[in-house]
C-alpha cells in the first residue's frame, strides 16, 4: 500500500491549547476523538508526523525531559486508540531566538 504522510500540529489540533502553555503531562488533555482520528488516518494508509512549536522550552518554562513526558502521554493515548505517531519534530526556540 502506498503510504502518505499527514503532518499535524499538537496544540489546538490534538490537545486543548493553553495560553499558559502545557508545562506538565497533567496539563495535556486530548481534544475529544483526536486519538481516534489519528487511528483512522493510519488505517487509511497515512502515516502521521507531529510538528509543533514549543517555545516554552526556550522560555525556560519546561525542560526537554518534561516535554518528552508530555509527548509520551500523547503517544500512549494515541496508541490506546489504535493509532501511531511516526515521529515528532519540535522547535524549542522563542520568536526572538530566530
């Protein structure tokens, strides 16, 4: 089967966004049915890759280790729904860091 790739953002697409930033796994909450939607994309032959700005890292509000824990909670939730996120790419920089 030919594989296609869908690139998804995280905040506001997979989880509820927060003006205060997601700084801990407990603050990460899926948008209802978003894990199921990713599973449906996978079942239809699409691989899903996450791309996301995470300037909270560059702002010193969250460590890379804690961000990894947030990503782990997200990927586990997607896997429980029968889906898979193939890879995650994020930019930790603030706007003034270029």
